[in-house]
C-alpha cells in the first residue's frame, strides 16, 4: 500500500537515537504509515523542547511495542520482532 502523505526523511539525529537504543528493528517493523507519521509529527514541533518530548514518546512506544501515538497498538502476526 502506497502512502498518500509526503514521505518524511529520517533525520540523522533520530537515526542515531534509534541505533543507540537498539530500536532500529522496532522502528522498521512498524507499518510505513506509522514510521512516516512519527517522523512528520516530530518534524512539526515548533520548539526544541516539544520536538524532544515527541521523540522521547516515539522511542518509549517503540521500546514497549504496544502503543502508537499514545493509542493501543498490536503488531500484526508475521510482521517481525
């Protein structure tokens, strides 16, 4: 399924944080729309503190594996991790 929203590039600092925390696989296992939505949501933050708060939420949700944008989420069977 193709995304209808503009594709968000992966900022180097976010890629570094994912790698440092070992969350690359968790990020990659999410559906494309979730990965794109997370990056767009973080990029829309106007203040650095808001950006950091959103990034921290994404990292926490990836680490836990059961939430997406503060909503309950369950990985589809066979989707890795």
